[in-house]
């Protein structure tokens, strides 16, 4: 089975087109080699998929006949992603909360004074 179809069947991507695009951009590796979307997947292959700034590490157990339900995905692959990858994602979310929300517009005079006051304190 092709790698793009495998990733779609095991529900790592919502559409097969997204899986193909990820392969073309070099976000998918099989046995530490960047692969094209047409690369065949075999049982016992190790796959690394970069998605949403997380490197998912998978081990292929078996090839599914077609797209499978979320409850039985575990029969076809093993997820070996370390927990540190997910912790790193949480830290990125906290760092984004510091900045102004998107769509709030330009800073008001009050916001500007607070920014200037903060910058003056650092010097």
C-alpha cells in the first residue's frame, strides 16, 4: 500500500490529498528516509510523520484493506511518539497566550503606555 493511502487509512490525515502534500513537502519518513507519496509500506516499517509541529513515530503492524474506524486503528499501527513531543506542544500554546489576540486591532493609548512602561523598566 502507498504511504499516502496508509496514513489516510490509519486516520493521521483527514484526506488523502493532505497526506500526499505532506509527503511531497518532506514531512514523512520511512526508516529515516524522506519518501515520495508512492512509496510502498510494509509491516515492520518505522514511520515518522511531522504534523502540527509534532513528530509522530509509528510502527506498522499490518496493512489495512481500506480506511478503518478510530476504534480499530490500533490493530494496524503502534504509536511510539514520546510524551516530550506533546509537552513541547503545550509549552508553545502557553507562549502564544502572551501576545495580543489576533483581530484585536492596533494597541490603544493605554496599551501603548503599558508597553512603553514595560520597556523602560527593562533598561
